[in-house]
């Protein structure tokens, strides 16, 4: 990891579509807006979870800002840690979720 001093923080991420040269597939993950990490960063996130849920699904994860030894910044999640599936984005305020 390129930023060992960065702490892991609890954030909400969502799946979205983006295609283009150099990308691996069209289904990607990003932080939602209004959190500690900017929405324009990509999130390293398990492919199986991305594909198992509909587009726009949100997840609660522990993540940290990192880079590949001086390369572009991205958000890292640990594949071995629990992920909470929150479901699709709610209408209205992005951070309001109902507990089940």
C-alpha cells in the first residue's frame, strides 16, 4: 500500500456504470457524496458483491485512501472484512437509511 498512515473509516459506497479505455468492465464502485472521501475516487471492492446486487446498490464498508506507490489515489476495502448491504439509494437525503 502506498499510504500506510491513512486510517480506515466507515463509509457508504455505491455501484455505478462507467466504461472507457483502461477500465476492467463497466460496473464500478465509488463513495457516495458528502462523506470523508470524495465521490470521484474509485473503490477497490469485491467483484462478486458488485455483480450479486442491482446497479445503484449501496454498501457500508471500512475503507481507506491509498495509491499504488505514488500512482493515482483510490479507495481500498479489505476483501476479508464484513460488508453491510444497504440496498438502493433512498429518496431524499443520501445518508438516511432505515435499520432492518
